[in-house]
C-alpha cells in the first residue's frame, strides 16, 4: 500500500457501501483519498462513513438511485462542494441485481432494471462528474464491465451481458469526448469475484457449471477481492496516466482477447 498515493484526490464511488465498492473505498481512503459514497442503502452508507472516518479518512455519503439522473447530479454537486471537487469516479453500482439468468424466467421489469442501473446509471454518474473534473483540470473515470460482457458466461443472463457489453462502448466514446480535458476513461472487466451477492449465484449453479467456470481459469483458482481492488486503483492513479479508452480484463486468464 502506498500511503499517500491519492493525497488530495476525491473519489466518488457508486455502489460503494458494500461488497467490492466498499473494499475499493476503504483501500482508496487508506492511500490518502477523500471518499464520497453513492448507494441506495442508507444504513450501509452511514456505517461505512463512520468506519472510514474512524480511520482518519475524509468521507461523505448520499443515498441515491443511480437510475435517477437529476438526483445523481444533485448529490455529486453537494459532495463536490463538501470535498472540494471530484477527481476520480468509480462506477461500481450494477450487476445482475438478483434477476434470473435464464430467458424464460426474465421479465420486462428485470430487463429494465439491469439496463437502467448498469448503463444509464454509469452514464448519469459520468455526465455529472465531468464538469467538476474539468474545473480541476482533469480526472479519471473507471467503469465496470464484466467478463460476462466480453464472452458468454454460464453465470449471468442476456440482460447482464447486454449491459456490460454496452459499458465498453460507452467507455470508448466518452474517452474520446473528454480526452482533451485531461479526463481518462477506462473500463475494468472482472471475472467472478465471490462477494456476498455473487457467492449465492455461484453456489446455485450445477456442479457441472461450477466445474466449467473453474476449469476455464488458467490460474486454477477463484480470486481474492483485493485482486480486483488493486487494478481499479491502478486505473485511478497516475500510474496509468497515458491509458484511456481501454478495458482491463481481470479474470485469471479465463477470457483472453486476441
């Protein structure tokens, strides 16, 4: 850990109150960043903010549904005022959101939920932070795609695959649009990281499907949470200062792009 790696930098992390988002928030804070959490779970936000502050980390939070563009813009404006701007956005809100995997079980409401949170939510958050980043002379946006948007996954369904593939197009186009403002935009595409929510999904697979996932990983194991946190923070940092419009695959080699 580089203690002052993000000294003076302000992070906005969506879906930041639990699982992977909270792990990113904690590590970014320990490395010197000020942390702004957006999530829908007010109690989890409050608990995380208290925990971060107890460790000497500057932290704020807002309960916001990222599907609501005006609410996102308002919350990010308030957080920018409190923390003196925005330098880094990490859009970890999303996922399959408890919707079914198989097409016969997927409702129209399931489809709308997954597309709206993942795609519209990412867009609304990026749109809201760009003016604040321009005022500070630049920034870094990290979006969340997935191995499920890069190849056919046995774990998640069509809406998830569609949303996570769309994130890649959003990332590239946004990177082109804001590059001259010194704002970098990159995507991370994790494999299956067993957070509390995803553990249940993995355990509900058949033994054959679980073996298919594990046997397809050249490294031969499931990852630790830090093995996604660290690549995200690399993309957030000046160590990736000449990287934009890229996707970083973090999946143990299960998907290898040509």
